[in-house]
């Protein structure tokens, strides 16, 4: 993510109600085309959502922060969180009891 995308995301996150796309490109001091490309990348990354709105008779979009693409459910098996996340042990994965227990929770065997 480049600097302008990070600035755009900060502006979007700042408002719980979201920000109008035409307001966003004005605040970023960029043209509407560039803003549209930035929004497209953020949409593709599932970091924002876009809703069509009409404000003062002008059609624009309201952009809201969605929290990104982090899918933590992929790190959970049953009710067990992946033990390797944040682990600082230098173990061999095929001999790690915690990892093996978690994998069995997925229904897989080593």
C-alpha cells in the first residue's frame, strides 16, 4: 500500500459514517480518477465498502471502512486458535504437540 492509499484509508477510518468519495479526493488533493483507482484497490482488498448516494442532487459514493481482509476464522479449528501465531519457540513442526493437536482439530492427520 502506498502513502496516498494509507492517507485515504486513515481519512475513511476517521469517520464512523464513512466519507463521500468526492470529499475524499478533495481532501487528498488528487483528481477523481486517481481516487477511483485507490478506492478500487481498497475494495479489492476488502478494506472498504462503497454505497451509492445522492447528495445535493449529485451522485457520489459513501466509502466506509470494513476492517480489511483478515480472516481469523482460518486460524481456528474447533475452538482452538492456531498455536503458531505469535509462537517464539524454535520447534520442528512435525514434532510440535500443540501444532499437531490443532491440526487434528481440523480433521487432518500428519
